[in-house]
């Protein structure tokens, strides 16, 4: 009898435990809830903290970076800076670019709408602490016109609606919706190519005159846009453009480097590989902090192999901010034989990445 009562009491106890309103008033229930959520929260925070510290301070031995010999200089690291707003003067920018020990720098032609001087480029190229030379490539967009460049005429799109006005040259096309002030150009037209190369006042001639080691050609992939517009030989027209400007530049300076950015699918054309010295590839493994699909990455690797097979150098540029993805950018690039740089998306500072410092 006593035993049965005990069991009954126990059953009641269990029942009451789950039926908390008998045991606890609302405040106690609330406190328990807060406590339970708090514990879960602390577990989650500790876990993510653990992952963060693993990412930030995990010291895997970085692979020995790939190395290329470019114009007789060893290049196993490089940097890329196009905007100089963070500097208070061009002198300060020049000093920073000169002092960095990266072997190669991709930079712009202008500081605050003023071209650099011959002396400044010379300083940047040769005054790193080890007194080793640095290769300086000048960025130039050959597949889009930029409304903030000296060749631009305000009358070409005076109402800023992204559509060329009647006064605009024939080669000028609509504004790129993703990049304000950048306009598509029919790059195969002679008058656009004349802006890029071929006379004292043309862009590439000025770049050569300043003493740059080469040109870093952007918007090569403009040919994809015109293919979609129905220009079936847009790729061949781009190759022809690069061939012409390359022959012209190398005739002026045989060591002048021609380095297109992106558009690696053109590598299936042997005549293209013959007129360039290397290639830069952005966002290959990651789009910012988002991983690209395996198919996309593999296709890009296969195209870039065509360049490596011809002993051309491959510069890989990624823009992740997460320490783990920075590490993976370098290791994946290195495994595939590229020299990697992870920088800020705005390309407005020379970034030094922990464990991947220039050496
Ligand atoms: Ca307009
Ligand atoms: Ca180095």
C-alpha cells in the first residue's frame, strides 16, 4: 500500500514537473527560459569564436609561392592599387608603393587626375629596401571608355543618361549599368584604337613614356558583351586589337609587358598567347566571400593552363575578407601555379596578409 502511494507520488511529481504552472509561477518560468537560451547562446558564441580564432591564427605552413621570371626579375608576389584617396599626397603614395617589397605592382596612370611623373615611376620601380627592382604595370581599360579620363569629352553624354548624345563618336556605346562612368566601346573601330595607341598623345604611348614596365589591360572580356549583341567575331576583333597594340608597344620597347586581365577563354587562340606576356585573373575561386562553383573554377583552371603551358605568368586576384578564405585563395592559387594577391575590393591600399607577407 505504502509502495503504491510512493509510486503515485512519483508519477505526480513527474506530471507536475512537466506541468510547470503548478510548481513555478510565470517569473520563474521566464527565468528558466532566459537561462536555457543564455546557455545555448554561450555555446554558439564559443563555437563561432573558436572557428574565428582557428581561421585567424591557424598557422598552416603556407606553400612555397609560385615564382615567375619576368624581364629577368623573380616575381613570387604582387600587389594591385588603383585608388589613392587614402594618401594625403602623391609623394606619400609614391613612398608607400616604393617601400613595399612586393615584386610587382599594378597601378593607375593617375594620382588625383594628374599623371605620375617619370621620376615617381622610377622611384616606385627601384627603391624597395633590398634595392631590388620592382615591376610596375599600368592599368588601362581598353574595352570600355571611362568618363573620368582626359580623352573624354563632356559633350558625349552631357545629360548623363548613360546613352551617348548626338555629338558622341560612333565607337561610343551605352554606359555599363554596373559601373557608373564606364561606357561600352566598339573597340575594333580605328578611332577608339587611336586613343589607346599609335601617337604621342595616345594612352599607351604615354604609359611607355613614363617608364612603366608594361600595361595591364582591363575589360578584355568586352568581347563577350558584343558576342551577345550579335557580333559573332567579337573575340577575333579583340585578339586583333591586342595584337596590334602589342606589336606597336614592343616595337617601341621590346621589354614592354602586355598583360590582359580576365578573358582567359581567348587563350585557345595561339596567336593571342604569342603577343602577351602573362594574364591577371580576378575572382577566380571566390566572388568576395562567396565560393565559385567547382565547374566554373575547373573551367578557368583549364584555360589558365594554356597560358602556363606557354610559360606566361598568371597573377590571381581575390577579394575575400574572411581569414579562412584569404588562406584558401593563396593555397589554391599556389597549387595551380599562380602568384596570388588578396586585396581590398576598392583596390585603395596595399594590403599585407598575415602569413602571406611579400618576401
Ligand atoms: Ca545622353
Ligand atoms: Ca617576392
